[in-house]
């Protein structure tokens, strides 16, 4: 496969997760700027707006999935990254509560909704494009680069943020420094648009046959059970990722377990392990089969969940870090094969729509709400054990759903 195709598809994922990393890690700062109250409700409101960006992903999946299935994969990829770039840049220009009052959180919500729509087609559109262009024996490895962009984008966002905080200091960072990374996101977008204009579109296997179906109708009619299963398979990965990179990151700061700088660098370290593990997971899925690798990752993760939160409750941070790294590696390996696994399940004429819809629903219901639910659980119980139960439930649901689907590793695409 042409390396330009990999770059073109991966860079969109990097942009979207770069933005989400900034919002998630800046949550405590944004809560002060957009919801200046004296209690923890401001952080909960910030997490709720974080979740709103995921609520609109299903709509984005339908819109851009339709474009990908009916007009062409390339058109959907270009349109989605354009739509992602504008609100990311706008975040850096957004006035705060002290400037425009209640309009500040309203505009913030609107921006997150637009970003959610864009990501609804961007992430899975890149996933489909990479797998469809890959040789059958390398679909796992080449398809995984869409997922690689997720932890890499988060890592990039964390590194930029950590450097800014270290250089500017807390006061300057909260005054204007938090805006800089959002404004810089436009540079990533311009590179993405440049590379995507140069890629070729993918033709239907029946080259002369036009796609006559309405993708969303066909998907719901003939593939709804598969969609539901993928929703639950994705639930664990989404929940675990946002527990690690968003909720715990802010928990370490608000509970004064770590300084802001220490929390940044610890979360960045976890993302290094996730990022490195993704392509390894893709390779393993090509060699041993997607389902075997993904199941093994879920089983090992389930074993690590309880001690991860036990050590946090006991304030054994060095041991906790080891278990977080183990969970991060499992998550990266799990993600490595999932792109090919999902794309191989669906036929060409609904593939973009079906994969995007499954991801959109899963992220709307589970991933995006994770920081908010975790905050509510901790406020109610005061114990990290509740987070272990919460995460463990999703591990069981994911394993059950995964084993209800067929593994089509290296088989001809439908």
C-alpha cells in the first residue's frame, strides 16, 4: 500500500483525538472558564459537554457513511476532515463566561456537537478505506493505522499541553495558553486535506453496478443485530480509554494525588504504550486471527481491572502505574485488529454506514459518557471500587458480543 494512503487516513484520526485529548485534559481549566461555580458541578457540566460531542456521532455516521457508500470514500474523507478543522480552530477563539456569560457554554456545546458529527464519519471512513485498499494478508496491520491515530493524537495533545504548562506556568496557561493547541490544530487539518486530495477513490467490486440501496435503510433492515454486537464490543475499549486518559487524569489533580504536570506525564506515558501496541495488535491479528487476539486482550484486561483500582484506593501509585500500563497495552492490542474485523463483516454497499453507525452509537452511549458517569459514581460512593465494577461490566459484555460474530480474517471482502 502507498504510504501516502496511510498518512492521509491516519492524520484525520490524529486531529480528532488531538482535539479530544485537549478538551479532556483541560477539563478542570475549562470548568473554571466556562462554568465558574464554587462546587464540583462545574466539572460535571464540562464532562456533560464532552459527552455531547459523542451524542452527535451517530448523526455524523449516517451523513458521512451515506456519502462514502453512495458518492465515494474519498469525498467522505475530505468533507469530514474539513468539518472537523473549523470547530477545533474555533475552540481556540471562544470567549469565556466572564466575557459573554451564558453564551460561552452554549457556543462550547455547539462546537462539540459539530465536532461529533465530523468524527462520526472521519474515524470509521479512514478505517474502511485502509482495509479495502490492503492485501488480504495485511488488513489487520494496515487497517490499524486509523486506530493508531487515536492514542497518538492523544499523546500529541498531552505533550503539547504539558510543554505549554511547564513553559507558561499555571496562571498564563489558564489565561490564554490553553487556546494555543486548539489553534494549532488547523495545521494538522491542512496536511490531512493536502494528502487526501491526492488519494484515489475505491470502486465497487461490481464496477459497473451503481449502489441502488439507501445505506442506512439497508443497514437497519439486514445488519441490525451485527450493529448491536459491535456496539457492545466497542463499549469496553471506549470506557477504558476515557477512564484512563480523561477521568483518572483529572482525578489525580482534583484529589491532589499528583500535580498537574505529573498527571500530564503519567497519562502521556500510558498513551505511549497504547500507541506502540496498536500496530503490534494489527500484526498479531493477521497471524493468529482477529477474534483470538481480541478475546485474549479482553480476558487479560478483566483480570487487571480490580487490582488497578484497588491500588488506587490504597494510594499505591507505583503499583497502580504498572497495572495501568498493562491495561493500556491490552487496549492497544485489542484496537490493532478491530478495524479489519469490522470492515470484513459488512458488504461494500453499506460498509461505511454500518461501521460508522456502530461506532457512533457505542461512543454516544458509553465512551463519551464515561467521565461523567465515573465522576457521579465517585461522588456517590467515594470509592474507586465502583469504577472497577463499572469497567468490568463492559469487559463481560464485550467478550459475549465478540464471540457471537464470525471471524473473516483474510477472507474475500463481501
